[in-house]
């Protein structure tokens, strides 16, 4: 399960954790650092299981203790998730207060995990730092970060940092196929989904085990297909408003869905740029046809990749997603004119 996944995808991290657990040299603070999509969350859970599990070395992953850790119902484990809401000083102080009392489980160890710890305010990070400096006996901190440069250097220096490397593309493809997605579709989704959660969000599993695109992913695919058709390309700006944007009424849900649509669209655009340059021909027939008909120089497609990558980066930072798409479509349109000169 988690052990296999980690051993396969991050052998160096796996070895480091295995050795630390076997030799009882688990440090008091870890930072799992690496790009989005790398299995840092899974590794954090595995390490917590290993600390609490009675088996020597890494966790057995089968006992009651391991199961309770995975289900987040183990009393001496606290998990905060910075990807869901920013980490505040109060949350960190809350952990400290709870852990100032004796452990509740007989194992005596206590662990707190903070996913995306970089999404913590400066005052929260200062609290974190104080706690890392004087953790108390039997307390282990496990932090994860997609972007560790947003953590205070003094926090970094307190942690054992384990770097996670991105999976090779074949790994994502295999993951998608194993999730039951048919080969041609898996090629596309493997450029968008970086873990099983992403796959489940983008390709909904039906009762018979087959998968169909979620409304957000279907929109992204629709936009992408429209872009691939040079006659329809310049209507994207208008059609986005009419056809592709989230239909959710709740503004919060709509924003979330629009982020999924835009991220997926820019991922597909980057895939397209790379595939044209590399003369690749994979994926569904309509996509392979578009690749075969692609005109223009590598330089143009290099620019296309750059625009898609920059715009994708902005999706996660920008507040006005409509304005962002307007600008993105204008840049794509300009590129289109440039390629015809
Ligand atoms: Zn166990």
C-alpha cells in the first residue's frame, strides 16, 4: 500500500525513512518538500503509522493502530491541512496545548502533521518555530510543503528535509490506467492529474467501474478541442463565458470549479506544445489528428508552452479568474497571429 507506493515512486525517501525507523533514529521534525503531486501526504501518514505501530521498522499498515492513523482517529495524532485553509497561530497553539498534557494512547508518542505548512501566516510560523525548538519528549513534527521557500529559514534549519522528486510521465500514465481509464484518455489525463485524488475529481467512477469526465474536466477538454481547431480558436474568449465556465451558483464552488477547469486547460495546452515539438502521436484520435495538422515552428510552440505555464501559475494566485482568462486568450490569439506571419 503506502510502502509500495513510496518505494516505487520515491526510493530515496523510502530508504531514509526505513533506516530511521529500523535504527530508532526518527528525528523530532521532518519536512517533506517537493512539487505538487509528489506523494508527500502518503509518506507523512506512513511515517506517523510507523511511529505508532508496534511492529519494528516501517509500519505494518494492517494493524488496528495503523488503520486508526490512516483514518485520522488516533488520539495522539493531530493533522492540519494548509491546502484547505491557511494555518493560523491559534491552530499551532492548539497543538501545543493539547500536547502539553500526557499522551492518551499507551504508545506514549505524539505526532502532528501539517500538510502544506507553507500556507501558514508569519505569526503561525513563529509559533511553529518555537514549538520545533522545544518540542517536548516523544513529539514528532511532520511538515509537507510544495514550496518550501515560503517557510522561514529558521524552520527549515530545524527540520530533517527529505526532497521528493516529480514522477516520470510514465508513472502518471500507469496510475491513470490502473484507475480504470482507457489508454487514449489516460494519455490526456496523465498530463493533468498528479495523484489519485485528482483522477477521482476529474474522471468520475461510474457504478460499472468505467470513468467519465467530471463537468469541470469536460469543460477543459471542450476548450482544448476548440483551441485545436484553428477556425474556432478565436471564439474561445466569447465561448468561455457562454459554454465553458462553471455553472455553479454558489460563488465559492464556482471559483473552485473554474480553477479546476483552467488548470486542466493549461496542462493540456502544455502537453500539446510538447507533443508538437517532439512529433509525438499518442492519445485519442481527434488529438492525434490535431497534432498531425499542427503548423508553425518549434519556436511558436515553445512560446505556447511558456504562456500556458505562466497562466497556470497565475490561476492559483489570482483573484479575478475571468480577467485572467481574458488575458490568457488574448495572448494565445496574439501568438496565433504571430505564427501566420
Ligand atoms: Zn501497524
